[in-house]
C-alpha cells in the first residue's frame, strides 16, 4: 500500500465517521421538542418639544409598542398607560369609546375601556385585533402628553401590557421620566 492509498483510506474512514456523527446529531435534533413559550415585551418610543416659556406647553409625542417575542400567539391584548397622581401632565391620543357608533370605530382604532373621567389611567384595547402572532408588533401610535412649565414637574409615565395568557401584566421596558423646575422656582433658589 502506497502512501497515497493510505491517505485516501484515512480520508474515506474519516468521511464515514463524519457521516455517522451527522446522522446521529440529526436524530437527536429531530427528537427535541421546543417548549411553548408566551413572551411579550412592550416599550415606548417618544420625542419631545420642551418649552421653558411659562406661557407655552411642552409636549411628548409617543407610541406604545407590544411585541410578541414568544413562539405562541397571544390573545386579546390590551394596555394601560398610567400617569403619576396629581401631575401637571395631560394625555390625549387616537382612541374611541364603547358607545361610539360602529362607523367611527375603524379596524386600526383603539378603544378606551376604563372610566373616561380618569385622567391618570388609560386602558386601551385594539379594535378588530384579537390575536398577536409570534414576531408581530402591535402599536398604539402618536399619543401626546402635554404640560406647562409654569409649575415644577416630576413623574414617570408607565405602561403595562395584558393578554389572556399574561393576566398579571408585563411592565413597559422604558418608562418615560419627566422632570423640571419652573423658571420662577429657579429664580427663588438663586
């Protein structure tokens, strides 16, 4: 047997061994079961227009996003945006109320489902969307938070996401923190 024959024989032997290992690995992988998981994240995106003129309002324009990062659909998603108690912040957004006429409720609309007199909690559910599939994102877009700078302000806008599978809710990843001192208070401190 020549040196070349021995090398070819060794290569063929290694190829058979590799093929065997690949076959065994495929059998193990095919036998694996990936557990069902429900996993949702929610987060804000926002931009600000802040005025230091006491006669002007400051504005936060934001969106609330819910992303299904699990491998199972979630059903009946809804959210809560909560403002701090007794804060100077006012919230507005594109949503409707249950008593609105059906023609005013489009499929891309959101419906407020809590007491409309509450100025601190805004519970919203999407109209016409009952399932959020894996890797899909649902967004409540272009809400506004306004406040004036004639008073000092401080507080966090937080959010919670709920669905049939997560009745305890999931808190938003990045609350919106707002704080500032009014010009008159700054002058008094000097």
